[in-house]
C-alpha cells in the first residue's frame, strides 16, 4: 500500500483489520506448549516461515523479544506450509497467524503468545483514485469498516 500511496493512486489509507501470530500445535496440545519459551525444547520439531517472508519476519521479532533461541526443523515459504506440517504431524509446533489457527478448526490447537502485538500485521484499505467504479469501491470499504464487516473479520480471527 505504501507504493500505491507514494504513486498518488490512493486517498486516505486507514487500517481495517490486524492479525498476530499464534503457536499452532496438534489438537489438545500434547507437548504442553505454553509459549515461545516452550519452543526452545530441542525435542520439539518446530517449523517457522523463512525470515524473508512476512510471517518469518514476525516470528523472528517475537522470538528475539522473548529471548527464545529456536532452531527450526524447517523454514517454509509461507504460513500455509507451516500449518500443513503441523496438521500432518510432521511438526510439533509452528508459528502461524491467528486467522490460520481459526480456519484450521479442530485440526490444530492455538496457543496465544503474550506480547504478540509486538509483531502485528496491519491491513490497510482504500479506494483507488482511478477506480472504474468508485461508488462500489467506496461501498465495499464502508462495509468492511462497518460494525457488521468488523464482526465478520473478528469471527475469522482478525483483530480490530
């Protein structure tokens, strides 16, 4: 969105929702993971996103802030791959977004991370200045930011 704004293609660019990381573990949390420090246990297979991708950068921020030195069993190119490894039992734990844990339903259990907001993802929304249908675009932005739209996002695991 920064590039869009810098190019003068957007007006105001408010944030419409946020997302933070959680620790995804097998259903019922059989390894009793309680937080980031649990992930330093060398007997756990932990998967993370690669540092070059957003979920990996966020994971690094949180792990560094917690002083938790984790040696991942693998570094994946996206959060979907991390979640897939946890769901398949190929990993004991992985850092994924809250929305991914929620979407996985009973296939995983999510462990909240105290201080997860140190690596918050904020999602902006705007109507492009050259929009072909600015009335519809504005209606969509208004809906997403409305109480009804925010309720839907909350139900999906997004933050305010």
